[in-house]
């Protein structure tokens, strides 16, 4: 039996009642309004730390949780040359399995052949860029990272950047990126966890900034502007049930309208990537 969003075999080995967990997961999101859903943040492939998701597992999860479209990119698997060549190829092949539902973003290390990797990804139909300043050790405001954001913007690509879990101030670095590339479209992952209020204040006037909800905190989601929020799960590190429940809780606490919830679950995604 497949448990949505979790490794059922591991749970069974641990003696858990998988059917019961599935039932409980369902109950977590029973109150969320019915509307199409899209997920801006999923990794396909195998992370060096062992986390793994393949395209069949992803599509099964999407069907189970009513996710219409998903943005996919590589986990932290830069490969022997550090250029994410194999990891990006895995993501590209996954997107080809269901091109109407899966949108592939290219992942790079800004210091390792990044611009040529992006050129190749562009030729193969990639639609955006993923940067992880912490995992790759390249600060967002570094010259190499800014060069990647600039090229992505020239391609018309949005850029999703890890933001949070790094215990450092985020507002000034991201402001530096936007000052260097004012027309960039940045999606800050995890609701800029750890520095959300400062980031939101600093970037309030910039029209090209969004926050994904994956692994964010509830207290951040209720203060971040809902017109800038985009649903994300961060599979396989996160799971669908708690990601959707987080949005439901934020909607209730901050008294979002039904239109607000739709905007977070699908509308802002469609605005950035096309309906
Ligand atoms: Zn992630």
C-alpha cells in the first residue's frame, strides 16, 4: 500500500498502521476549500542525504492530493563535477513523462559552469531556475549568484531560491539581488523562514517577489502578503498533508477569503508560469 507523501514501507517496518495514517492525513485537510491546486516546490531525484522521489511517486501523490501542476527541480545532488548535469537530466526526463503537469526548473551551482548549464537547460525547455545558497555555499548576493539571476531573467525565467533555515539575515542579500536585477522574478522558499517579516518589509515595493509556503511557519504565513504566497510542499522533505493543513490554518487565522485561498493554492502559480 502506498502512503501519500510518506514512505509506506518504512512505516510498516516500524509497526505503524499505514491505512490509519492515510485516514488521519486526509482528515487534516478536510476543511480546505475545493479548488485546483498547484505546487511550486518539489525535488525529483535522489538527494545525497538519501531523500528520494521519482516521477511515478510524484504523479501518484499529485493525483491523491488534487495537485494539477507541479514545478520540479533537482535535490542536492551536484554530481562528480558539481554541475548538476545528471540531476538536471533526471528532472528533464521526469517532466517529459507528463509535460502538461510537470514544469522543470534547472538547478545550478553558481560557481560551476552555471551559465552554460542554464543555456543547455533553456534549449531543452526548462522554465525556471532553482538556487540553494546554503547547500551550494553561494550567498544570493554573490556576483556569481546575481549573474545566474540576471541570465534567468533574460530567459524570462522565474528563480526559486532557498530562503530560511540558514540563521542569517535575508532581507539585505535579497534586496541586493533585486537592486542588481530589478526585473527579476524571485520566489523565496519556505516563506523566508527566520527572517520573513524583515524580508517582506524590505521587498514590499518590489513587484517580482513571492514566497512559497513549503515548510514555512504558521506565524510567518499569517503576516506575509497573501497575494504573494504560493503553495509548495518541498517533497520529498515535506509532505502534502501538513503542507495543505498549514495553508488551511493560515487562511482561518488571517481570515482569508475563498478567493485568497485559491490565489495561494493556484492563482499566483498560474500568474507566474501561465495557466
Ligand atoms: Zn526544497
